[in-house]
């Protein structure tokens, strides 16, 4: 049997065109803006700034002024309609509103609109477009900053997932995959959404080179894919298309008008990128889907040291209130870097995988302590300290007992980001760097991950070359535990989760 540790994750971001609440929320044209200013000026006049001795006889002077003012001339029709209340209060209304009235306001009145400010606010967000600048000096520290941010983000995500999931359930997710997707969204985000995304991802403000650093976080052990699908009537900015192609290797793909065909198109893409581990991510796709973001991370790594399948047997696994039998892998001299952390009251162990990856396990130090206590004590600061200490801990031959693991988890990611107090996707999404359309909101956001650990490994000879220590070290994983797949080169978690019941 080909040995493997296989993990994959998928994200789905559906952005639907929102219904416009009022037609006047679109970007006003120059003439309509002038009309608005003219109307506002008249209302201002009607509120009492007209002198009591104003006469309605100076039609000749006013007509001359109107002819010489291009701004007032182009909005004359709107001006006439908006000033009717004032005319009606001083004289009888005319029966032909389109004809030139016999009562014009004075020259003093008509010059009022030309003094109004020309910087009227509009609903269209100002946007500079995708910022992909990156100097040599900035690029040197960008990967380190990204690794630190991903560690913070991973812990925040873990607590958000844990708060939504039931306590006594398995779960798995990829903080790297989720961060990759949100960072690609960041590429097209306008000011407000940009700032909020940076905060959510624990990025420094205006994080230079973040996209280049994310692109550099690759490994032979896992690959990340991104793709954008959009409706035919959504115009995507060329600057975003080019930036997406250069940084994420994908050009937006136009969907058709048939939702069934669109569903099949997306499911086919998913199947190809996950080595056909997931063949049907979507059952259906709404007919009014506007924009779809997808990200997939496929991981296939192997143990550096083989587990002997003959040593796998059914052994006790201790849940909170019961004992079950689970299929446990065993080795008398497996190389493990491990220690006990007093803050977490947990044993921390690291097992090496191929491609500079490793499996890290945090398990309560005994059955008197529970996984929930460990989770509550886990903070970004504690997590960083644990991983720093683990980096300096030597691998030693250890009596290891570890359950076979297969975890599949699917979660509505929109609920997760809401739990993280990020509400832009529902109420105030600004993607002005991606499109001019301001009526976008997130309809759904899905995340799916699968992780499997079996006995086989790459280098069986490595185990036989290790001698057993005089004082036998023991690392037993026989109760619910927290795990992560760690990238040892860039120092960030690719996958993270927990195993409550290894039988599932």
C-alpha cells in the first residue's frame, strides 16, 4: 500500500450581486451632480435667506446671466422644477411648466449655486487598485513577518472553529489555505475592507510584499491553487486580472448562464486540483452568483520513519467519560522530539515527515486533564513559545503509541469569520480594486479539509539505524489531542485540528 499522509482543503467564496436599495446610490454624472447642487441651493434659499424685499420683476438681467453661465444653463430645467415651491408662494403657478416663466429670481439668487462646494461626496469608493510593489529590503523580512502572522491567525482560527464545533467532535482546517484565499481577496480590497482584512489576518498595516511572500510559501509536500469565477456581466479590472495572474497563477474564468453547467465547471476544477479526492464540492450554484473565489491546498507527505503495520493493534483510547478501543500504531524506538509544557499542562511531540514537514501533537499530560483545558490555555504567545522550544528539542528514540488518523471536516467559513468579528463580507464589502460594482456581498463561504495518517513511510532503514536509549522515553497519545502539520522551513502551520474520537 502506498504510504501517505494526505490532506486537502477547499474554500468557496460566493459573492452575489446585492439588490440596490435606491437608484440614486449609483455614481452621479456631472450633470446630475450639478442638478443636486442646484436643488440644494434652492432649498437653502427657501429656508429664509431670501431678503424680504426681493422683487420678481428682474427677468431680463437674470435671463442674461443664465445664458452666460454654462453650469446653470445645463441644469435650467431641473432648476425650474425645484424652485416651483418658491414661485408658488409668491405668485400663481403657470399652466405650462416648460415655457419660460415670467417671474425669474434676481441675479443675486441665481449666482448662489455657483458658490456651492464642488466636492460633493459620492457612494463610489476611491481605490488605487492592487498594490504589488515590493522592494528588495522589504522582501527580505516579508516571509518572516508572514510566518509570525500565520501563527497568530492559526490560533484565532482554531478558537473560532472550536467555538462553533461541538466539544466532542473531530475537526480539521488549513489556516494556510484560508489565509491564502483572504490574502487574494486583499489584493482587490478597498480601504475599509483592506484594513479589516489586515487586522483579521494579523498583518501589519500596508504589509508590503505579502503577496510575494505568500507565493514563496511553497513546498514539494503541499501545493496551493487559487481560481476566480465570475458572471459575464461583472467587469473585472485589468489591473486585478494581471496581478492575480502574476502572484497567484490564475486568471478569472467567466461563468455561463446555466447554473448546472457552472456547478459542473467548478466541481471539475476542484477534482483536478485535489487529485480527485473531492469530486463534488457543490451540489448546486445559485443562478445569481456573481463572483466565486476558490482555493485548494493538497498535501501528500510520508513518514521519514516507517511504522510497522504488524505492530498496529486495538488499544484503549480514553475519552472524557468512557474508554474506547482504537487502532493504535506502535514503535519501540521512534524518533520523537518532545517535552511537557507546564502552561498547557500538555505533552508536546514532533514526528518528522518528508519534504521538511512534521506532525506536531499536543495532548493533555494525563487523563485528569482534558483537551478543552489545553485549548483554553492556547494563545498566540504560548503557541509561539511552544514551537520555539520544540525547534530546539532533539529527536530521540521513543516508545510511541499513536492512533491511525483520518479526519474529514466541512464548515461554513462565513460563520467562522463572523465569530472573529469580521462582518465586511455581509454588510460593507469593498472590492473596488477588483471591480467597479459596489453592490457585492458574500452569500456563502465553505471550507473543507481531510487528513489521513497511516503506518507507511519513506525510509524504513532509518528506524533500524537508531539505537534504543538507556532510559526509555515514552510518548503515548491515548486521549483526545490537538495536532498540526508544521512547515519547518517557513515556520507556519499548514493544517491544524483536533482528534476527539479516532474511530470516526
